[in-house]
C-alpha cells in the first residue's frame, strides 16, 4: 500500500513523509498516515517543528500538507535537483527559524 510517518532530521525538525502506490492514491490514506505522524511527533518531541518538503508540481502532496494544517514556509529553487526549473516548497506547522530554514533548503 505504502509507507509514511515522521523522522527527526539533523536540523531538529520532524519531516513528515508519505509514499503510496498509485492504486492507493486519492483515497485519503496520505492524510491518515501523515496525521498519525503528526500525533507521534507531538507525543515524542512537541518542541520540534513538523515540516513537509515537496516539489511544487506535486499538487496532491500540497493538498495533503494543507489538510494537515501546515502552512507554506518557503518556496524556491530545489538545490541539487538535476532539473534547474524544479521548485521546492517547505510547509511547516509553525514559523521556522531562519537558520533552520536555510539548512533545510541548502541540501
């Protein structure tokens, strides 16, 4: 079916992720998986922000992040992407410190 959850990144933020097989997409599973990840992050380390990193063209992931209550924190070039036109979005559950945001988008 797929996989998802949260992982604590070296930058000190929870990265929420979800990958579903095409047959399972569009049925609300990504939101369900991601909400479980948000709940886990809140129990384990609530002081750490929760983020979703995605590419701008991935409208389904954007909708999922927004359904979770995450807000757009950054939009810009996707460093290291072989496609120079790729645009990276960072969604977050709160305002991110400039240093944290810089580290997130530099990789």
